[in-house]
């Protein structure tokens, strides 16, 4: 009889501990979205322990990895910071889309080159053939331009960007099959002026944050707003109003740099593993 009573006392004591753990687990389920895994525990297990399953810890489950799923972006000072890569010829014809996000910060003035594909071997001391996506340092207008070997500019001109509020903004430029360029800000068509363009290619190089030919146009280097999610596609994705969303790789994606590494001196493209070499820009948390 004494043995039976002792057994009942132990059982009730254990049941009380189990109920307490269950209550803690329930509270963690309410905030599981900010964890690393899919489960209810504090570790790597299926339950409340330290196993190898779906917990909210740092294990091998379905979590977001060592960076806790944090989004990152890259900030530029407009002086000597940029990203660049030498790549094989990637066609930007007959149609394509170039898009990325910038973060407008309180009191910050932003302008300069977002992306430049001109081949500096054509004429390293002057304008060269290729595409340039930039915010004009003088007018602060968003511009997407193609410069040919005769230095003729074919371009789409958008609005003054100084009126953009603080926070992340999606910028996009497209070229359709007949050569018409269009600009979009936050999913809204904003082209104020456009000239048809000849077919172009992504040359054999690409720069983000500066004019591609080294030492040219220092005043046009990007400054004042972090950059995130650079996506280049082989179709004109947008023709009218759309709702910007996080870019997803699909059959039409040519290059996609998510810029979520958060550390190091390279950024890797999701489509073909092409690496952007970072020369000075700073990783900042809280990407688009």
C-alpha cells in the first residue's frame, strides 16, 4: 500500500512538471515565426529537448540558418565603394527587366549609379557601350540609359526621386521587344520621356554602385540609400501597375543577387552562382 501511494505521488509530481513544460511550449508556439525552426522546442528536437528535429534552436531542422533568417542589404558612401563582376556575355535583348530595391533613410540624400554594364575596353576614358541605371546627381531623376559607341544616349527618364518617403522602394526598368524603355517606382509606371533603344548585351562586366570604367565619373558613385535584391530577367515583366514582392527565381531570371550573405566580400547570384566582388560597401541588417 505504501508503495502504491508513493507511486501515485511521483506520478502526480511528474504530471505537474509536464503540464508546466506544455504551457511554456504553447507560449513559444505563438512566437515560432521568429525562430530558426518549425517546431515547439527550445532546441533541435521534435519535442522540448535538445534533439535533432524541428525545434526553434540552431539545429538541422527547417529553420533559416545561422543568421536567424535576417535580411541584409549593402550601403554605399559614394566615395570608393562598389560591387563588380566579370561575366560571360548575357543577352539583354530583345526584352529584359532590371529591378532592385533601395532604402531611403531620414535626412539622407541619395543619387548616383545603381547598375552599369558598359564595357570599359571600348573607351576607358569616356562613355562606353552599354546600359546605365542611375539617379541623376543634378536633377535627381531616375534614368535608364543605353550609350552606344557614338556616345548617343537612348533613355527612359522618370520623376524627381527626392519626394520618396523613408523606407524601402522598388525600382524597375524594362525594355520590350520593339525597344521601348519603361520605368517603375513601387509598382507604378513613372516614365516621363522615352526613346527607343537598339538591342544591347550585358557586355562582359557589370558594376553596382559606380560607373564601370575605373576612375571615370566619381561624382556618380552611388550614395545615401542601401541596395537590396538585384534581379535581371530576360522578359519585360511589367507593363502596368503591379505590386512589388520579394524576387523569386524562375525560368526568365538571368541574375538574382539577394544580398543576404550579411558578411564577407562576395555576394552570390542565385541563378548561376555568379559572384559579385564587394569593394567597400557595408553590410547592414534589415533588407527589403
